[in-house]
């Protein structure tokens, strides 16, 4: 096996890309839950695959922050190879606005798109375009669903190959200051054999308010890494919670993953707004008669027989 590490640490020529890789020059990076990253390393080393999901989604480069300061130094760079033949595949499910190519959807500006693509190339991950619900119109509906299907299918292939897939369950940046309800696509990924999900609670404070309009040099970026969870564990959580408003339907596995992540304290994004948003206790109830201590055995144990 070649000992050359596939991770390149060259700087980006684009301003936003350069800023992401050189963030420590401007603010402090705080990482909590390194023991959970160690567990994730073990999971990958023993043949598992990983879904890295984060919340809340505040800035378009949230995935870049997580890749630069959590995935690469702790997960990918430590064990970048699956075997003698190839590197571990990695991808992020990203907005169609980063790639363009869909009727009726205006992409991000050229600098933002170039920065995202260059970062993906240097950090060796694919961008799999996803069309969010609010971007779907009668004119592009068929093409949008086809594109989403192809991206999810590609992500599943990566997971089956022992790779890493990053995703935002919310699907887009919230403007209310609270969490949005999760999309169900992440459930399809977690159903993959030997897949586990690793939650990341991301707080970018005031530093990355839209286009730095409220720049605050004393703010910090925090990444809090939660416990691994597999599909069976997430499914058991769906039996514990319910929506107080029955019109919201059933409590899904995607909803359960959000509740698993928000065991951590969420950052306040807007004064006077509950940061838990759709997952606040005003909207969610608990079946108290069903409370059983969740299985605390790390999913790594599920691979003991491999």
C-alpha cells in the first residue's frame, strides 16, 4: 500500500475556500466529542460505513468546516484506504445550487461555486446534487426527482463500499433561527448494511452571519460530535416520541436522528427564538410508559462477528 496520504492541504485561490482552510487565523475552533470520533474510526476500520449528519444548517460552507476540522483529520486521513486497490470513497449531498444544471434554479454565484468545487477536489470528496423541495416547480419536477434519485443511489453505493457520506437532514439553511424538520432521505442511507450515523452539532456563532455583515472577531466555531447511532437504535426512538399535532404524521427515523443529535445544547441563532424550532418540546411529546434506557452499546459492537 502506498503511504502517500491522499489529503492535500494546499490553499484555495478563491476567497471563501481560502477562508475555510485558514479559519484558525481568524477565530478559535472548538472540537468536543473526540472520543466519539475515535469510535467512528473503529467502526470504519472494521468494515462499517458512516453517515456524518449535522445541524443546524447556518452557512453554505458548513460541510466544508466539518470536512476540514472533523472528517479529514479524524476519520478519512487516519484510515484513507479501504484496501491495496483504492481510497475510501467520500461524498457530500449538496444543494443543486452548487452545481447548477436544473431548469428554474438559479445557482450560487461563480465564486461560491468555484470555491466549493475546488475544496471538494482538494479534499477528495464528491458533490452529489440534491434539489430541495422549495426549488421544485411543475416545470422541473420530473428532472428534480430523477436527479435526487441518482444522487441518493450514488450515496448508497458509496456506503455499501465502506465510504463516508455527509448530509444535512434539514436540507437547507433555516431563516427562522430554529431547526427545520428533517427530510426522509437520510433514512434510506441509514438502512444500508453496516451503516451508522454520526451527529455533529455545529455552531458558527456570529462569525458567519450572512456575508459577514455582523463580523465579530471574538466569536468561535464549535463542532460537538455526538454518539454513533444505527438504524435499529434510531427506529426504537420513533416509538418513544410523537408529534402533538397529529397532522404532522408519524415520527420518522429522520426525526429520531434529529432528537438524538439535539441531546446536545443548541446554539441560539436569533434572540428570543427557540433554537430547537420544529423539535422543541412545544411540538413533541413522549410516551412515558415506553421509556427504556436506549442500547448504549456503540454500533461498533455490531461488527464484532465480521
